[in-house]
């Protein structure tokens, strides 16, 4: 819960939420999201959106990680970073580590990733992680390109 300030800083940036549409009102809102959305994933499903820090300086850059979507019975890869840290390969590096965690540690069969067709940087990250485009669908009222990756270790 001490990370509420970091979550607020991230989601208060209009560039960061341009394609995610989940701007935050205030610190109470950030605490609510941590309490009801982010932290339950750690406890219930052994996955979660994790804070990402630079090893060299311990600066907070954003978050990345898996989320179980019960309605779809899917594990979703997601990420977002403060704009000062974009374009340095951090999103791809952390996303690949999260896929590795999902497949090797959690032994998940399949992981999906979604981004709006206009969110070129995010689509590129999914591609660079070796995920494959499977179609475009409407999710929460917005078009999303969906990508998937199957666990290479579980393939027959
Ligand atoms: C999407 C996001 C996580 C990417 O982070 P990042 O650290 O810049 O990603 P990386 O540096 O690992 O890779 C970005 C890739 O996209 C490319 N890219 C970025 N903007 C682009 C654009 N406008 N057009 C084409 N390619 C673009 C980069 O060149 C790079 O590809 P390359 O390595 O082949 O050159 C970051 O922009 C972000 O946090 N956005 C706001 C939140 C968000 O939209 N999250 C995703 C929701 S689905």
C-alpha cells in the first residue's frame, strides 16, 4: 500500500493513460486500485503487476506483470512506464522476464497481451517478446489487437 504514491504518479500522467483510459483522481483512488485490483492478484493467483526499478539507481520506472482475467480464464501481460523511461528497451526486458516467470515458474499454458491498434509502441513490445497476433476484438468498449504466446516448455 506504500506504493500508492507511485501508482498515482504513473496514472496521473496523461501520456501514460492515453490508450489505457484509467486516469486516477487522487491518492485515495490509487489506494483503492492497489487494494482491490493489484494486490489481490498476488494473493489469489500468484501473479501480479510488479513495480519495475532500474538496477543501477533504484529509480521507479513503472510496472509490468501478469494479471488473471477470470471472465476470460486468461493470464494477461501488461505494462506501463513513466514517459521519461520510454524507448530504452525497459518494457521489452521486463515483459520477457514476466513471460519467463509465467511459463517456467507458474507453468502457465498460455499468456495473452492486448493493445489498441493505435498504441504502436505497446504492439511492438508484444511482438518483440515473441507473442503472435491472433485478432482484433472489442474489449471494454475499445478495439484491441490480441496477441498470445503458448508455453514452449509444455508443447508436445
Ligand atoms: C508501451 C510502453 C510500455 C513501451 O515502453 P518502452 O520502454 O518505450 O518499450 P521498448 O523501448 O521496450 O520498445 C518500444 C518499441 O516500440 C517502438 N516504438 C515506440 N513508439 C513508436 C511509434 N510511435 N511508432 C513505431 N514504433 C514505435 C520503439 O522503436 C521500440 O521498438 P524497436 O526496439 O523495434 O525500435 C510505453 O510507451 C508506455 O508505458 N506507454 C503508456 C502505457 C501503455 O500504453 N501501456 C500499454 C497498454 S496496452
